[in-house]
């Protein structure tokens, strides 16, 4: 089984596997929402083959590619409770 981008490459961009899962999931949700908005708008103006082209890559794959390329970052926030 070949997974791209490789997990080692992804883990170089984050501090843990847990962080990778959270960052990838949040970004995939953003991409999914964006795709649905574009697709809904496209349904009004585009032909079926053009619509399929918009959604051919899965949001999680796009999110992982963005993390590997350094296009997505995160900030760890620590809260202190009194």
C-alpha cells in the first residue's frame, strides 16, 4: 500500500500524530464546505462533466497535500484556568 504524502513527511510538519489528525480533519471540513458551495453554485451554470471535475479529489487528500507542502499551519493554544 502506497500512501502519499508519506506519514514521515507529514509528521515533520506537526508535533504529533494527534495534531496531524486534528489539523487534517479541520482543513478537510473547510475544503468540503468550499467544494459544496462551489458545486451548488455550479449546478446552476455548469454541465455535468464540469461538476465532476470540481469534486474529483477527496477533501482529506487535498488537506494532507497542503500540510505536506507547508500551505497549512496551526498554532497550539494553551489556556490557563484559574
